[in-house]
C-alpha cells in the first residue's frame, strides 16, 4: 500500500512540476502595445525520500485470515520476522525464495496454543552471502497445508531486494 502511495505521490509531483501557476504578466511588445503573456513559475514541491518509503513498506501490515501483524527487520541475509498466526491445525510452514529457486526449503512451525487462537511467532533467518541473489527480491512465503498436500492462506513477504 505504501508503494502505491509513493508512486501516486511521485506522479502527482511530476505532473505538478510540469505545470506552472499560470500567472499573467503584462509585457510591452516592439510596437509599444501591452500584451499579456503567461510566465511559468514552479510550484513548491515536497521532496520524498524513496529509502524511507521502502523501509515503511517492509513494516506495512500484510495479512490474511491465518497471518497478521507481520514485521520484518534485518538485511543482507539476516532477518527477523515477527507476527501472529491463527491456523486451522496449529501448524504453519514457510519457505524463502529468490523468484527462481528456494533458498530455504519448507520449514514447519508448530504453535503451542489451540487452533482458533492468535499466537505470536518469530522466525530468525540467516542466509549465507553465497545464497543471496545478485539481483531481485528475497521473498518469504507463509502458508498452511491442507491434508499435508495443497497449500492454503499463502502470504508472500518481501525480505530484501538486491541490485548488485
């Protein structure tokens, strides 16, 4: 949601900077006659720090019916993911991928509370430098399984982005 807000704000700033205030000024031409011309004066624009917006996007509230209040901290392979889970079997799974390959294969998390109750969880991830992508995003997928086969309530969370 924050990314969308950033792009809308950026578009508005660019549009506004291309337009002037439309103030008219009286100008005397060569023949000594007055004529009106429009002088374009830039409007005041607010500057936006893209890095700050990107950081806010990482802590944006991402949720579905099984996961909520997800927060991610860390960078360069060391991440802490905290949130709340309420799964039908008291179990959920996660993987980490780079868009092409699984960096962390499926891991199982067992919750201690009864099903139907929101429970906090913490996932500590440490990914070696050689397993980090050169370009692209590192994504955590949280999900439930139905009968240990198909996935349900998948939630994708960007951990980091690389542009080396």
